[in-house]
C-alpha cells in the first residue's frame, strides 16, 4: 500500500506539467564577449491560433524563429468551426496574434465579424489571383485542397465496372449503393461536396440530383473518419462502399502511410468537371494585436517557399505558391482536377444554411 | 485470479438489528455557517468555472428573434427524440446493470476484480474508439456479419439499436458501482430477519432489499439518464445523420452554422430539463438512505444450482458484451490486414508490431509529434489532478448533502447541472469568460473536474448518509476517542466509496476528448487527442497507430483502475 502511494507521488512529481510561461523566460546573457559579437535581444513572442489539422516541420519553424528572433506558440482551437468561433468570440481581447485555418466556406463570416487587420504581404506577388478572394487582404491564401470522390481501383477492375467520370454518372443503376458521403451539416468535406453539386447543377436543380442519388442507395455518415475508415472499401477499415468523398491528395497519403510498401496508390479520384470542390485556407493578422511586426513576419513566412514546400507532407494540402516544388510522391500518386467547382464566399455565406437545410430534408428525412 | 474476500473485519460490532436512526456526520442541527463552509469550495469552483462562463455565453447569444414557431417546433422534435432514447437507454442499462451489480456484490468467482475493472473501461473510451471497436465486431465488415451473414450484412451503425447498445456499454459501470456498492454493504441482518420470519427469497428481495436500494438506484438512474440525455459522440458516430439529440443540434448550430442564438436556445432547453430531473430526483431521494454495516463482505461462491446458473450465464453475457468489442482494438493493433483489395469479404491477417514501433518515430518531423509515453503522461497528470481536485471539492459537499437541510435541498440539483450542460456551449463560455487564461494547461483538469464532480458527489453521498449513528455512539460509549470513532466506524465505509468516486473521476478525465481538444496545446496532447490525430488522415499506418494508441489508452486505464481498487485504503473491507 505505502509503496503504491509512494510510487504515485513520485510519478506525480515526475510528471508535473510544464508551466506555460517557461518558454517566455530568457536566460540573460552573462558573457560580454558573446554579447558584443552577436547582440542577443529578448525574442518577441508570437501566438498563432489554428485548427487541429495544422502541422509544421520542426526544422522549418526553428529556422524561422532563429532568423527573426521570434518565439512562436501555437494554440489549437478544435476543428475549423470551433477555431473560428474562438477567434470571433475573443475578438475584443484577441487570444493570439495570427489566425490560420479559415477556409473559403467560412471566409465571409470571418470577414464580416471583423477579426482580421489588412496586410498586403509582398509575398502575395507569387500567389495566383484565383486564390486571392479578399481584395482588401485581410485574409491571405496559404494553401488549397480539392475535395473529390475517391474510388477503390481494385473493386472497379475486378468487377469490370467502368469508373464514373461525372456527377451525373453516379445516379446510374450500376453504381447502386456504392457511394458514401459525409453529412454537410457536420463535416467539412461533406459540405464541400454539397457545394460542388450546387455549383454544377445550379441552386434550383441540385436538390433533384440528390434525391436521385438517395434513390440510388447513397450512404450518408456524419464524419470523414467514419466515411473513410468504416465505409470505404480501399481503406484499412475495408468497408462496403468503393467510393467515398475524401481529398484529391488521399491516394498519396495511402501510399506514404501504407502499412506495407506499395508501388501504386490503391485509390484514385474522379476528376470530371465539377466533381471536386476547391477548398482554400487563409491566414490573417488578428485585429488588435500588439505584435504587428512579428505577425507580419509570420504571415510572410507562411507564404515563403520553405513553409509552402513543407505544407504538402505535413497537412496533405497544396501550396498556393506555384513555384513551390511538390514532393515526388505527390507528382507520382495524385491526379489533380482540371476543372474543380467553386462558388464565391459571399454566395456560400448567404445560402449555406438554406442549402444544408434543403439537403437534410431531401436526403435524410 | 487473486481472491480478495479475506477482508479485514471492522472492529465495531452492534447487536441490535433494526433499521432507522441513521445519520450523517453533519446533522442538519449543525450551524448553517459550518455547513455553508463545507459547501463553499465546491460552490465557488462551480460558480467560477461553470455558472459564470455559462451565463456569459448565454447572455451574449440569447436573442428573442430565435423564438419563432418554426424554431420551437424543431427544438421540440429534437427534445422528444432526446428524451425517448435516454429513457430507453437507461432502462436497458438497468436491465444489464442491476443483475451485474447483484453478481459483483453477492458472489465470488475467479477473475472478479479484473472483470469489474473491465466493465469500467468503456466509460473512459473516446467515442471514436468505441465506434471502431463496435465496427470491428458488428459493422458491415465486422466478423459477426462476415461469419453469420456474409451476403447481406445486418446493419448496425446508423440504427437506434447501435445508440442503445453503445449507451448500455458506456454506462453499465455506473449501476454496477453505485447500486453494487450499496448492496455489498447492505446490513445482511435485515434480510436474515425477514427470512427468519418466514419470507421466501423472492419476497425478501421485493419487500426488504429493493426498497432499501431505492436511493442508490435512483442516484445511478439519474446519472445514467443525464449522461444519455446529453449524449453527443455516440449519436454522431454510431447513430449517424438520421438521429439528432439536443447536444448534437447545439454543436451543428454553434460550430457549423455559427448560429449562436439558436444554440443558446437549445442549451437553455437542455439545462432546464436537467434541472427538472435533478429537482425531481432530490425530492424523492432525500428520504431514502440505506442502512449499511461495516461488516466483512457477504460475497460468497455460488452454491445452489440456481445461483450457479445465474452466475455462469451473467458471466458469459458480461464477458462477451464487454470483452469482445474491447478486444477487437488490441487485436486490430497487432494485425495487418492483407486484404485482397476489391474482393468484398476475403482477407488475410498477418501479425505485426509495426504500429507500436511506428508510434515512437516522428516520421513527418512535425513539431506536434508526441511519443506515446508523453501523451500517456499528459493524460495521467490531468487524471491525477482531476481525482485530487474533485475529491477535495466533492467530499465536503457529499457530507453535507447526506443529511440535507433546506439549503442543501436547494443546492443539490444545481450541483448536477454540469452533467446536462452542453460541452460546446460551456467551451464557448470559457472563451468569453477566461480569454488569456485559455493558454493555461490547468484548464484541462479544471474542465474535467466539472464533469467528474457530480459523479464523485453521487458516489460518496449515499455511503456517507448510511453510516449508522448508533455505531458511533456505541464506540464512543465504549471509550473510543473522537478520532478513533471516525477511524473505526466512518472510515471503513467511506474508504470504499472514496475509491469508487476516484475511479469515476479518473476514467472521466482519461477519456475526455472535447475539452481536451479545445484546451490542450497542440504540443501537449492527451491520449484521446493523439488517437484522433491519427484517425484524421488516410493510410493503413495511421489507422494501425490509432488502434495501437487506443490499446495503450485501454491498458493505462485498466492498470489505473486496478491500482485504485488495490489501494484498499487501510481498514477498508472488500470493495
């Protein structure tokens, strides 16, 4: 008994969590010779708020911190919706200096709420106009990804069924019960795919298309994890549906994170016109930051080549800077849509709730 | 397995065997001031970390414009289903939980403590993991469907059955621990007396045992019901898009539509319902307390044929219901599926330790990579802090609530409110109320304590309420000092309840995901957060690592629960 108590105490003592302020502590430089050679000033601290999917290489971040004498702290904010809520609710006393992770489906709401200060980064020169959705540069594009239908290559080969190439194909009887999608009310790829159908068929007709999809054995689940790992036949979950709404980059992830070496991706994306929806993610400087100079440096850094080239393997999205070189696996295992669907952020903001409501009535009730 | 029936017998023996005359150590006659000071820490804590943020966010978002008939109809529709599934789930939980409580309280069998600990594991598993476990067993590709109905799999995910089974899976442990604990310490002389007077065993149950168990059963029932009422992950992941509870609807309105007024309206409905149930509960329960005795355990090996059949069939049921879905995770974490891709059905298994070794490699060089040991350490530190904090806050409250005066009767239902508060709403309230503090890692155990506190109070209160005053008086008359009275009378009974309370707090904290994902910093994730990271990207290695991490979480919890139960605070009897 005593031993266990003692053990528990020792464990507790050993495990005491690091205090959050520790990293702000700077060891004063005592040796004057070193100070003279390279004057060390107190590093500025910068807080960056992001969603859960954000990731960055240690080495890339360390290089930025050293070059600019800035200490970066990251705050996670849950998924995209939670993170944005967090930023909006705290806008009078911002929790962070920079916010990364608002996408084009939420962009108008973020801009309306006035959480960002404009910043015309010089690095924007390398970014194509199609990504620069905010003319006032309050939100600056960082990366993009296409939400596409992934299919199980082996299933279609084995059963000798032609691979569908358009949205319209999916309502044909040979694809009965073969497609799993996410609920647009609870999932970001689910919403993106709904928006693709709105863009393709128009706001008057898209619902008719969904009714036909439903009649053709459509499977709807609430989240990407279930759709991909429980329903999709080519994932490790070996589910019953050979088609699932996921990302254009998912086939590369299947190879890179395969549990046994693969020469070829087991999955691929359907790349017909408007079958994919392009999600663009933005960064912005939070209004009222007391750290404007450091925040500008960080935004520039996110648009610079080292970060842009780090993005694909960290987050499985694509850099907005076209000069960024993608990892080999991306060229090898991913095909990109030539004609992804898009809708203007204002259009999405104005109609999102109505579309989701109409969709819910048509598909779930 | 090890046997634990050689419990120390308590040192106080009382001769007479009638009921009545039981009191808490803090009778209502004590001054209001004293009782107030016992309640104060917990009230302050809940006031600052629960009611204040909740009121801030509700005040900020509530807006008369949401009170349209369309919105109200929708809310009513969701409320109806929420109540319906919670009621059904609670009934089913008792259907399994009550016999299980009897089993653990009255019988001894091999592997008892392990099985007891296993039934508590689901309570802390994140829903993603439970969903994966059920899928591996009952999903379209689950082995049940593959072996029994390969051509036309029986649907499980996306049905009401899935919701109900998952709720029973999660909450049976509440019934086992609260009702079973009371049953273990029920004064056996009451039943013996009834028998001597000629009642058969059915009648003893009906007229003596069950009425005596009313308090603990209501306490357990309320906890289970409130948990199911505020259910979120189970509905979302196992129920699917066809089903929506208030909590799910709040999540959609607040985080997807950014419609805070509607979310606030729904939160208010949910809170009001919770309050109503808690008030009803406290009305009926104050009169019921169980006469218990610090006697050695009355558990014994089954003797008659009927008892043997009861024990054997329940053991079979419990082990298949709890062990199979839990076992599917460790199995999957060691098995590489070499599926003949495209072939629905046939697949081969290969054993591998790769998923575990891979956990220790930061393959992406990511700054947020966390080795499994560090994630486990983060989780354990938070869990230990939650256990400590919720016991320190909960014990004085439970002591005063055990013999409630008017003040306590009013406060009692308020203390249960955290169970019915929407996690999303509270999370948003934290942002408005605490702002810069949000970066502090200490908010995680604080948030976990808010959830754990109602469990701790409910686990302690019935035990404290049932310590017979006569035992104390008898001991004092025989010359025992004040401390010795407490040590020999109160402590043996209390220590078991404290262990049960600690187990609840520990598991609540270990498995909690929502607050952890909002409040932990990305470089300091807990085990559930780390699991969800792996599951959010495609690739067999990610999936395997998620299963491996889940297995580690299960092991950590199992060891934790077994350790807590082994602690057997000195002087404690069989727990």
